[in-house]
């Protein structure tokens, strides 16, 4: 079982791989399928971080409040881009521009987390707690939303209260549209 930092870094590698696949995609269908997979993973990842990881970071590392607010702000900016992309056709001239903005934003966010936030977090929280938090994140990723909801709350307790309901609706919508099978 991976600890929470290993799990989140694994998510980062998966998204980076999807970005690379997107950059190689040539057909409209490939681009839209990859867009959907990228959005699903990014939304699930960020929701789980905001609900389980960020409250712990806030409490455990120096300048935790400031760091978490910055991370949530980055999530919000990415979520607004994903909301625009969510139903956009790959034929739309803005599609490629928005995907490039999303990729740049996420790459910067990942670098900040992995080079600054995670190392601090690892030194302040013991292995058992990191392991437990990893299990929590894995459970959350099964129930949190799969579509961006930029107007939804990003801070506890409201994100944790509304997230599972939005997640259920998103998963039903994914199932009905076939997006879930991707």
C-alpha cells in the first residue's frame, strides 16, 4: 500500500502520461477521449486532496494556511479551464489553446507540490499517518465528482458534504453518456 505522497505522485505520473498521449493524438475522437480521461483524473485527484490532504497540510507544515490557499487557488483556475473543455468539441479553435493552458497549469502545480509541499509534509507527518491518509484518498477518489464544478465549495466542511452527492450525479451522467467506459 502506497502512502499518500506516493499515491499522489503516481497520479501525477498518470496525468503526465495522458498529456503526452494527448500531444500525440491526431483524431478528434482521440483528443476528446483523452480530454475526458484527463478531466476525470484531475477532478478526482484535486477533490481528494482538498478533502483529506490539504486539511492535514494546513495543520502540520509551516505556512500551511498560505500554502493550502495557494494550492486551492491553482485547483480553481484549472477547474475553470476544465469546465470550458468538458463539453467542447476538439474541432473548436479554442480546444487546443485551453488544453495547452491546462497542461501548463498542471505541470507547474505538480512541480510545486513535489519540490516544495510534499517534502515538507513528509518531514512533519509520520509514516503511519501518511499510510492512513493514502487509504482515505483512495476511498475518496471512488466517490468524489468526475466533472469540474468551479462554483462548488473548495474548503471543509462544505466540500466534503457536497462532494459525494455531486460525485454520484457525475458518475450517473458518465454512465448514461458512455464517458464512464473510457
